[in-house]
């Protein structure tokens, strides 16, 4: 995979663009808090022939940090798509990435043909919880909090069966900068997308995991209820990141939605 960077506005963004079959609809992936775009590789590998854009949102991976809100993160995705000449795409986001996808379709409907919203909501958590998390990261650091966060990211089965993977994803999380992580926590805290999300008019699939304590099955079901015509897939024995625990299911769902969009 080649490293690619662009600075369409105030920050440098790290991304990977894989060319696909001519005329095929692009799929854009937006990742979660404390992760970079490598979490999508298991899904992308299963979507041969599809043009694919993966990007590190600001404050994560190899992208710069900077002033952050969900609207700003959606604008970054739009800027990068404009820069790369992508439009009418299927946008697939997990957790805060799913919030960015909801904000993107509201701001730039021309860029979005359909949505796959994984383990997300129109609003995630409450101000008290996010303020406590920000304070803890600033005082103790992410490394000290990593085990508790990984408990939420992955199912008990993954914890038992994949200790090496767990250690690797722990590194990904713990190496996120305090500034990038806390700015994204504040962006999530300050966003309630309910009003714009209830007006989403593109085909939408919501995905959840039965073992996700953060964006619970109930929260994801409520999101699917909010969006006109949205469908819901709940994956058994999977936590907050189905792109890692069940990439074959996520890829199959994306492929099915792409087919329906033809
Ligand atoms: O770290 C977590 O608790 C999971 C999470 C919440 C928002 C997000 O993007 O990831």
C-alpha cells in the first residue's frame, strides 16, 4: 500500500485510494475513535474491483490534528473526495466514522449514494461521560486506559482467541495522540445529528454487534428506526468493531447494498 497525503484545507490528511473497475461505484471508509484506516483492511480485501478510499481523520493515524467538530470531520471527507474526483459513493463509517457519514450526507448529498452505518448513533453517549473520558486521558494518558477501552471494542470471544491481535490494536489505540483523541471526544460530545439524520434520503444499512456496550444494539436499532427505509443487521458475538471481528459480514453487506444501488 502506498502512502498518500493531501492538504485540501488546513490540515494534511493521510489516505489510501485503491483504483477499481472502470465505472464501479467508490466506497469510502471512515474510522472510529482511537483507530486509523487499517481497521478496514479485512473488509477492503474482500471487495475486489471496487474503488476504495480509506482516510485517517484529523488527529488520528498519520493525519494532522486541528480544530475538530463532526461538521469539520465531514468537511475533511468531502474535501478529500473533491480532491480525488470522487462522488456518488457508498460511505461506510464505524462509530464516530458513522456520525461523520451522517453529517456528510446532510452537507454534501451529491457525494453520497448510500450509507453503511456501523455501531453508531445520531448521538453517542452524554456530555458527562465524554468530559470524564477527556479528563482521564489528559491526566493518566491513553495507555493507562487502553484495557478498559479494548473491553468495549472487542467481544469476549475475540479477547480469548486473539491475544496477538488484541496487543496490536492496543498499540494502535495507545499511540493516538492525546490532542487528537480528546478533540474527537469533544466533537462526539457536542454532536446530536437527530434532526438531519431523520431526513436522510439515501439507501442506508445500519450494522451493530450484540456484544457492543458503547453503541448498543438498542442504540443502533434506534438509528435504523430514525432513518426512512433503513435496514438493520445485528451481528452475533461481535463488539464495537465488526470491520475487525466480522469483516466478511461487513463486506457482504456492502456488496449487497452496492448491487441494490446499480
Ligand atoms: O472507545 C470507545 O468507547 C468506542 C468509541 C466511541 C466512539 C468511537 O468512535 O469509538
